[in-house]
C-alpha cells in the first residue's frame, strides 16, 4: 500500500558566500519517506555568470542517516561564461546519471554544498528546491 503524498518539495533558503574563496555547507532537511529525487532547482538572489578558471560548483549531497554519506544527487559547475543563473529565476541543477544516487531512504539528510574552484566566484545565496517522489 502506498501512502500520499506521492510528490513533495523540500525547499530551504541557503546563505550567500560573499567571499569568492570560501565554501559553505547547508543542511536542507531529511527525506520524510523512501523516495527518488526527480528535480533540483536553485533560485539565486542575484545573477551568477560562470568563469573558466576560477568558478563555483553547487552540489546536492545525500549525507545518509549517519551524516557520513557522499553520494552526489545533483551538481552544476559555473565553469564557463555560458553557465549562468538569472536573479530570482529558477536554474535547474542537473541530476546525477547514477540512478542509485537519486534514491533516498527515509531519514537521509540532504546537504547543499557551495564550493569554490581556484580563487572562486561569489555565491549570492537564494533558495534550493528539491522535488522528491515516493518510491
């Protein structure tokens, strides 16, 4: 027997990383039931334009129930001028091509990671939306 809701959105504000060379990890929440991640979106508070050498990568990581997991659910590197995010407009974060990385068990912790590469670029902060479907 399957129980509603079948689809749910986990949505959280994430802080800005105003110093280009800094990183930040933010806990978004926990999977309320066994599920599959079907979509990840980032709504930046200000525009972001990628850069080739010094850039920033956003990732959604499943830390599991013990907090030590490393499975990357979704990731996007702002590593060229053509990778952009408009202010206040959702930007899809590509999901992992590894199906197991998209599967969450009830109680798994989701972490939003903003990491600089090289000297980095700033992260304006914003909102992360993770859409999950009951499995």
